[in-house]
C-alpha cells in the first residue's frame, strides 16, 4: 500500500465541440472520476441566475411568484460566475447581496398599449452589467429578427403592465436547478465488441440478418461483399443485451462478447447556454480540483479526518 | 331607469343568488263572466345558468300560467361573449347560483312511470292480517309530472286490495269496488275481462299466462262485492264516498273526513259554490254528495295518468292479471333495482313539482283568507270587487313561493306535506365542486340511486346488472310456439288493445322501422318494450313508452336494409333487455342462429373515471371567482396518451397533470410502501407547482351586533398608523402583500364606539393577497369585501400524487438530480421513481402500457389514442389484419423503430457511483396528477398548548392546536412492549399530570383547603431571604392539616371524585408509602 501510486494520467479526446454541445472521450481513469465530473458539471459549476425579484406593478394574468419563478429559470450568460463572489461570502455588502461583486441588477418595464398581445421575453430584461445578459438563442444565420424574441416570460393584453427589479446572483445547481449550467451531462462506458467469427460463419445469411436486426440500434451490419457480420458503430450499443439474448435464442451462445471498458468513457455535455460547453467542462475540472485541494490542505486535523476519513489520509499520503 | 343585467359572475362574487322576477297571471272568474287576469309578483325565482327554456309552464285549476321569467342572461352567448361576461369560454351552465355557491340538482333514480311492476316484498305482508308479500305497483305520472303510486296487494283469500296515497297516508280499498265504481259494468263483464287471458282449452303451460285459478279469484273478488251488497256503480261510489254508513271500512273513510272537513262538509263552501265564485284548487274537492267525493278520489288518487275511467278500468284489469300471474308463478317479479325498471328525476320536473305544490298552498291559503273575510261580515268586504279580493289575497305573501323554491335548491330539502310521491326528503341538490373540470362535469352525469339506498347494508342494490351495460341477461328464452294468443299492448300505461302473438314480431319490426325512418309518424325515441311470451319469464306484453325522463342510447338497426342511411335507433333500458344487439367486432357473440342480431352497437366506449381528488387547472376565470377554496396547478400539460372522451370533453382547456418521466425501480428505499421519490431539480423547474386560492368574505351587514350595523366602516386605525403595515388606509390589505400567520389583514372601525376590530389570518403558513373585490354598488361606504388569498403549494415531502391508474403515492424525498439514475445514451434522469412492488397485487397493467405508449408517442411526436375497446370495432377498409396480436406488440414495435428496447426497458447508471445498475429499468413518461391531499393541510404537532377546561387534558383538533389522541390501541401496543416509562410519559406526564393534596386521615381529596400562612416578620428582620412560603393545606373535614400528603395523579381522577361526590358517592383514598405497597 505504502508508496504505491494510483495516480494515472487521464486523457481527453474531443470529438465534437459546439457552443452548447460537447462530446469527448475520457480515457485511463475510473468511473468515480467520470461520475464526479458529471456530478460537478450538473450541480456545482456556478452560474448566475435571478434570485430576488421586487415587483412594482404586476397586472398580468400570472401571479407574482409564478413570474419570479420564470425569471429565475432564464439562463444568463455566466462567464463571470467563476470570478464572482457568492452573496453569502461577500464582504462588500454585508450579506444583503446587492453589491457589484456578488450581484447583477435587472430591470423590466413593459406595458401593453396595443390591442395585440404583447410577449414579454428575456429580451426585455435590462441588465446593469453588459457581460451578464439573458442568453441569446437566436441563430446568427437567421436574419429574421421577429422570430427570436428570447424566452417568453408572460403575455400581456391591452392595459396590462409589468414592472419589476430583479437581482441575479451566483449560485450552484445543488442549491437550485436554475443555477445548473448543464442541460444534460451523461457518459457511457465504451463497449468492446468481439464477434466469434467461427460461430458466426455457421449462421446462414438469413440468420445473420435476423441477428443483426435484433439490435434496436444499428450496431452491426452485414458486409455486402463478404457477407460477414461487422461492427458498424460500437458506441450505438446501449448495453441492452438484445443481441446476446438473440444469439442464445438462436442456440448460439457466445456468438458475440461485449465488455464495457471500465476505464474509458464517452461524455456528452449539453449546456443551457449560460456557459459554453467547453468552458463547462473546464470549470468542472477546476472545481473538482478545488474540492480535492480542500481535502489536501486541511492537513491532518481531527476535523478533516472526521470529514473526509480515509480519503483524507489517502490524499495526504498520495 | 335601465338596470344593468345581473350576471352570474357578479352573483358568485357578491354571494347572492342568481334569480329573476317571476310573475304569474292569476285569473279570476265570476260565474261565467269574463276572466280577469291579474299579474302577481311571485318574488325572485332562481335561474339555472344558460338554460334556453323556462322551467315548465304550469296548468293548474286556475289556469294560471308561469309567465316566462327573465331567463339567464348568458343564454345564447358564444364563447367570446361568455369571456366578456367573465365566464369560462366553455361554460355549459346547468346549475344554479345560490348565495354565491354553485349547486346542481341531482339526477335521481325513480321507478319507471306508468308501468305496472310486480313485486315481492316482506313489508307487504306485514301491512295487515291476510296480506301476502306480493303486489303489483304502478307509479302513475300526470302530464304535469306529478306522480302518485298505486299498489295492488294480493290477499291470502284470493282477493286483492288497491292501496292509494292521500295526504301522506295509504288507504286500502277492495279492488272489486274500484272496478265497479270506475264504470257501469256487470259482474259478468269483469269476470270475462279478468279471465280473458286464460284459455281452458290449452291448459297450463301451453303459452297461456293465466291458469284456471284466475277464474276462482275473479269469483272471490265479485263475491266480496256481493257480501257488501254493492251491485251498482252508484252504490260503489257511495261506498267510497260515504263515511257514515260504512263502518266496516273505516280505514278509507278517515281519509275523506279529512278532505271533507276542509272543503266539503262545510256548508259555507257549498254556499260559495252555489254563488259560483270560489276559486278551487286541484286536490280539494267540493261536492254535494258522497259519490262526487268518490269520483274525485278516483280522478285524483287512482291511476292519475289516465283521464278516462274506461282506461283506468282496463289497466286495473291488466294489473290484476299480472298480479295473478305472479302468484301462479307464470311470470317472475320485476327487479326494482334493475335499470330496466328505472327512469330519472330531471331537475326541471322536480322544480315543477315543487312549484306546483307551493302554488297550490298559496291558493289554498288565499282561499282561506277570503273565506275568513267573508265570514266576518262586519266589514264592508265585497266579494265581487276584484280589487278588494286582491287586497285580501295580498295578505298571503306571494313571494314565499319563490323563496320556498330557492330554499329547496339551497338546502336540497323538500318542505312538503304530501311528500310528492318521492322516496326522500333531503339531498336533492349538491354543491358543484370545481376541484377540477372532470369532477365538475361528473356532477352533471352522475345519477343518484336514492338516499335510502346509500345506507343500505345489502349489496343487492349495488350489483352491476348486465342490462346496465347493455348486455342481455340470461332470461329463459323458451318461446313456446303456442296457439295464437293475444298480447296486451300498453301505451304509456294505457291499455290500447291486443295483438295476436303471431303478429307481434312483425308489428315490433314495423314500429322500429317507423322509428328509424325520418317520417315523424311516431317519436324517434319511443321505447318499444316487447316482452315475448315465455313460461316463468317477465310478464309478456307490448309496452310502448313515449314519456319523458327515460334513458335512451343509440344503436344501429341492422335488420332494416340501409339505404345509405345509418339507421340509428334510440333504444331504452326496458327494451334493450329483449333485443339482440351485437358487438361491432364482427363476431356473433355466441348467438344461436334462431335469434339473429337485429341491432349493432355503435362504439362501445366507456368514460374515464378517477380524478376526483386531483388538483388541476380548475378554472380559467379564477380572477372573477370567489370560491371558498380553489386548487390550481401552475404548469399543467396535456397527456400524451389520451382517450377519445378526453378530446370530446375538451379537457385540454382544463388539464389535470404533468407528463412525468417515471422510472420503476427500488432505488434508495425511500420509495417503499407506495412512497415515491421526486427529482428535486424537476420540482425546482416547476413540476407540480400549484396554489390554493381561498376567499374570505367580510360582510359588515352580517357582522354580529345589529344595533351598530350602519356605523361600521372599513378603515385603518388613526392611532397606531405604523402598527399593521399590511393594511392600507382603507382598512384592506395591499394586493400582492404577503401575510404571516396571526397577522391582521383587514380592519374595521366602529364610528359609534370608536373601536377598531381587525381580522387575523389563521393557519400556519404565510399567504399572499391575490385579489380584493369590493362591492361598489352599495351606498357610500363599502359593506362587503371579498379578499382572496393565495397559498403557494409547491411539492414538499408528504404531498400526494397519482397516475391516472389509481397508483397513488406520497412523496417521500425530493432527491437531488445528480443522485438520480441516468441513462448513458440519452442522459435522461427520471422525474419520479416508484417502487415495482406497487404493481403485482394491484395489476395496474395500464400504467405500464401507458408508459410504453407515451414513450413511443414522444419519440414520434404524436399523441397516442388509448380509447378502450377500440379493437372491438371492426377495422374498415385499411384494417388488413384486425387481429394484430396484443397492444404491447404494437407499442413495442414503435419503440424498436426508434432504437429503444421493445419492452420499454433501459440501462441506467447509478447517479451516485456512475456504475451500471444491474438490471434494466422500466422508464417512460406517465401522466401524473397532484392530489389535493397535502401535508401543509394535515400536519399536526404539539408540545404544550391549550388544555381542556374540565379534564386538563390536551384538547383535540388540528385547527385548535390540539394533540393527536394516544388511544386505547396505542396504549395496548406500549403495554405489550412493556414500555412502562413511555406509557407513563404519554398518558400521565404529557397529559393531565396533577399533584393533589389528599388527607390521609379521612382519605378525601376534595375537602382540602388552603390555609393562609401567617406572616412571620421575625424572619425578615433577620435579613435572611424569606424562605419558600410553604403552602399550608388543611383538611376541611378533619379540621387539621396533620394528615395531608401530596399524591401525583391524573387530573381526571380528581374530576371523577368530584363527579361521584355530586352523586353522593364518597371516594376515599388509602395512602401508603412505596415500601408498604411493594410488600
């Protein structure tokens, strides 16, 4: 035990990267790290979201709490979030959470004056900080501006008015889902598929086709030339065991062997738009590091041992 | 002055009744002089919302008629107009608004009208000596919908008695007398009529319903008449009418004495009659001679649905024949619990009945007033002066008629002397709950069996009989190819003739053809109840019904060649039992070829049930309503899997739930025993968010203390301006204001006493002021205010949820999103986890099917039709393989197409460890509803608090901050565990722990008195702190304090001692110390 290092150097290979979508491989590490990364991305990467709403006038059909709740769920661009302070630890504002270091102020003043229904959307929110604004979902390619009015908050008819002041603060998804920057983060174990070629050859073409079709996803296919079964897309396999069951039903157990590789993962990250998907991953790693540091730096105090137990001892040792 | 029309929404808010002025033209006529019409105001008559017709036009003796009162202001409004009237766009009406509450008249099951039903009941034989338990009963209904039941009892000696009701009592007459009294007839005629169905030639069992015993019985009936020496019609009438000569049948006569006393026997009334200017009222009979009384009885009490005495005679003969057949067991008794013999009491009919009676009462009272006035003589009252007559009549307030009807609707209680021939007095109306739309519309579809049946222990009345669902019960179908016998034909309870049984099938087929054909020769909804000849089956005959309040349903008539038309026939429950109706699945339903199907079901579809307690999007006009309590969900969705009735009832306007992603697995243990785990993030994103709207009405005119009514106004206190920040200067709260428990929200100022009164919020949660409605139509000061509060009710642990399949459960945890299992491929995390153990014993397969179907529907972006019995409808043109196996196969293939598991399973990964869960998990969207049971309304907790005055035990009741009873069974359980200390703690220390002073000398605990301690100034001088003044107790009886001891005991024990002492029983306690007790 002593001296043995479990340290590995995980590798990341990025497959696809868009503003709000990332797909990458994570290799040479454990499920614990992969899941920790997933959990941090969902619940602990900070973003900014509206947290306090002061309603001055609300004559719309929705009640105050409803509008406040809807405002909270609007994603705000949160590049600043990592450097911002949590309101609860902010020294500058004595915890009332309304200073420039820990909060951003928004204003919304809309009144419908026409007979047409007026959609109040996130575009009507005026921010005190140009770096923290409601996420623009409009497709830059599309020029039609009337199409993209942002996230609709409420609809007003003639004479109805909505006037409010909102404070956005930094927070994490653990506290409230509105601070979660991730729409979806998931990973799957990379499958390793071995086809028993000999056994496969005992099947007729008809049987092969039947077997290939038994998988709901297109994992296997038949080579049109050689008429051999081949793996088309191993990652399409969803561990549903359909093909294995089919092989058994056909009386050919062991026709295919599928193992989930325990050390390589394929991640899919979708962001809400608050931060870019790539940034989300980086921030998550950063936060994971900070959390580990917290353990490492807590030295061998009794509290630390109480808090982290063996893990703390292990970290200090490693 | 043009008054603005009163709109229903105003009534709801102002808590008043939606009513309109009712005026009636009352006609006065002197002898044969001209009819003078006087328009009389009958007060504010409640109006049913959006009804297109006035209630019902009445015809009573005075030929007064109900002038069409002002109808519902919503009538004929289109959805847009309705919205401008602040109603739901889909408002259907059909209910009344009384004191702001919406009430509906319940539909009530009644026995089928004008159909003689043979019955066997033990209570019949208890009636009097000599009666059997068999009778034929007919509920006769007049054209004005008022009804009277007649019973024909069978006597053990072979005779029969006719029972009829008059003023709430039953009177019995020998049937022979009634027969003879009805028409001029001979014994021979009666005999022939009674035995007409009996044919000696064919003997018993040859298709004849009667037996030779019928002849014997006919003789007995006629002999009875002879014994009473009644031979002619006049004699019979005299018998019925005369009370002085016939002592033998005093039972009958008591009734008429009553009538006579009021009207006939009085010489005054006769005089008025001669003068010819007495307004007469329905039931009240004016006659010179007894036979006139008898005729009135025959007219108004016996078989009232028929006008003609010949018809009555014929029907009575028919009823006798049916009774004899029941006795001879050639026919079975009719089942009074079967839908076959039921009809329904319609709201309009009920109101008509009630209004008729109230108008009669009014006229009666008016008559009495007039008579009294004439009697006085002293005054210069001139009866021939209409103005004076009216003046007298006006003393009898006409407005009470409307008030009576309104009270009937408000309470559902009939205040009536006669009982209106109805089984129950109360429960005719119910409040239409608007918990959710399905609950609301169910009030209009529900049919009530009757209050007396609800409490009944026997299950016979609750059986779901096959004819109720349109199936034919297993009747003995041995049609005997007998000789051409005649079948009686009854049209609405009137014998119209006979048909040879060989012809009757053809006749029935022809009538049905006429029914279906567009030519309106006969009504399209006529019920052709052909009961075929059978041995020991139902009593045969051809019963035709055209009366209202029958149930009907459409089926396709396939015996008529369809010439392009659908041949939809409306059939009723009476006839459907004897019809051959097949299911449209193409099969014959196991039918024998000798009885081919003549009809076909159109579409066998049931309506979705449940949803009684669901919190839903209950109303689109919450802003304009003032319901006591209204549940509302914030973010409802339309279900992916839906039935055709869902679309039909437009429930998308009032959705009830959310499509939640449901995983079926035992995850953390928090989903045991019907608990369920909700995803915390899903809830935070708005799933199942909701609120309760609650309205408080403050009416200054209603506040107690009538003396200072006018001096009270809404105002904030001038003195302590900053005291209640939530109250505005007008004494009312700000809209949007949050109000804490026990915080005042409204204040009233009394100008006379110069005092303030504030209203405080009760309950344990903070609420928001949603809306404040004030009554601006009234005077200068506000008198009435509605304050609507909003309780936010977002899901918390302990709230109850349910799928549409009765899989209800309580939320046990709001589990963090990251800890929820997730799918590796899609990243999907469930909104809700339920335990697989919820399924096996309950067999709610439908929920699993819904999950699979909804998953398929989601993936294809389509709604899934889940109408039941779809497969039983023939698939037309495109249906190449109508037997495509099970539904699961159809759904499974959908999933497979989209790359999902055939059975709806998925591989999930543990959210905590990131490792694969060892088994595949069933996951998919299921429509979940939030039920109205929420912990916030139910939790009860108490440490210390108010105690009962008498026993000093904690009080009960959640509202008052009471405790939860630690009852007998709980005590037993602790005893069984031997948990003595806990028991002592629960039952004594935490309850009514009391230290009592007991005198050990006399053993009394009631005679102790506190002795005032003498002041001891010596001690104080010494500078020592005064020692604890020992409370000196002495026994009043023993006059000493020597034997005083303190004993811990429950306070109720002292109370018991006091109670016993009050009864002169002394209770003595023997005290001993612990050591002695142990020894």
